[in-house]
C-alpha cells in the first residue's frame, strides 16, 4: 500500500497550493500523472485520497489519474517505443541495452478550481 | 462562479527524495557503498546475510540495517554473529523510507565502514519504488516462490543491479522453471547479473560475495 504515502504527499501539496488562492476557491478536480512502472493501483490511490481529504476543505474533489505507458529508448540504435508486456528491448535491433524514458512519472499536474468572480 | 485551471507540476516523491539525497551525499563523501536487498517475506534474505558474514568480513568493513514491520528478530540473529546491525522497525509500513534509513545511517561509525547492507521489508512492490540513496538495489528471489515473480513485479527487476536466486538446494523438490525465470529476467533487464545460491549447502556463495564486493572501491 505505498499508495497511502503518495496520497499523503498529494493532499499536503494540494492544500499548500490552495492556500495561495482566495479562501472562496473550491477545488473540483486534481489531476495526477503516474507512470506504469510506479506499480500504483488507481483504486487504492483514490481510496486513500478520499479518506485523507474527508475532514478537509477539499473533501469531495475528484482525483483524475493519467496513466503513462512505459517507453524505452535504445542506446545502440536510438529506436524509441512502448514496452510490450515485460520486454524491455529495442523494437528494431532487439538490443537489451535500453533506457526507460517514460513510465516513471509521479507528479501532481494541475488543479481545477471554482472561484467567485 | 468561474472555473480555473492551475498548472502545478509538483513531484510527489518530494519528501522522500530529499532524505534519499542526504544519504547519497553523505555516503559518497565517506566512500561507502550501500546495497538495498529487496525480496518477498521468507525468500531467505536474513539467512543469506548470516551465511555471508564470515567471508565478507575478511574483505569489507560492513554494517547491516535490518528493516522489519514489527520485530527485532532479524537483527538479533545477525548480532549473535558479531555483525554491526541496527533494526529499523517501520511499525506497519510496507517499505523503508529514506527518512528512517537516514536516521539509522548517521548513527553508524561511518569512518570505519566500506559497506552498508540494507535488508528491506519483505515485499516485492513498495520498496522497489522507494529511493533510499542506495548504490544499488538487489533483487532476492527464492525458488520456492515460483518462476513468475520477475514477470509479475517487473519494476524491481528493472531497477535492480543484480538478482540473487536463493534456496537452489530445493530445486529437486519444487516446480521452479529456472530457464523461464532467467528468460523473463533477461526480457526485463537484459544486462543484469543473476547469481544462484544455496545458503544451506553453500553453492554460489563465493560468487555472491564477489558480486557484493564488486561495488566497493575499498578492497581489503
């Protein structure tokens, strides 16, 4: 359940961001970007988020999770493409000497708020 | 009322990353190698370390940080063998955080050490995603668990700089397909060394100690 620790960090960050806005600002949606290699179970993260926001001003806000597939780049020929299954290898020259370029993301991307005009 | 979108872009591993960097910096300053052993509960991490003590002591000045959810049993086992060991009890958490490791790390006599081996909490998922400022993660997998573990938990095997397959003395009694396991590891991380050991009959232990010391600059 490493999702809980991540949700704690997320809630802390979101509340700090909201402090910069007017008190009347109401958070409607939080968008996080998470790479597949983080091995996060979305349902667990959502559950943790909902539990941790229960007694806060962001209760009821929606958590949107954007899933990023794993992409590798070949160190030998420069090919770049998505990992199919568990095959971390080059789709062109089949070299195993590849580096992960996408799929490790774990960040809060943006907030959607309603504000009084 | 009007809707507004606020772009934030804030890394969510923030707090842990700060502590991991502190460990990494101090470690590099002191020339200490830190290896982070990760594997399932019961895969034989502590037994492997127990059997490593004698031959590693001749080559490296080392300490062990033992991660456990609730008990100090593993640390007691190693303490009996004269190993410098600290127990990190996570009180329920499924992995060691960099903050907890840092606390124990700075308490070690760092000027007298070449290597710190961290035995993480038994778990193939959470510790794999947690940076503790280590030199390398090492995946530990026993033949009793089944050959499908690398394919099921690719992150660990992708991040690790080596895999140890333990309990090979049990191979005649379990249906572990070594070839399929090695093939999956190769798919996930083609360049990674795989060491097969039995802490019970001693096979592969020489290669294991050689692998451990290969990370260290201070060879004795």
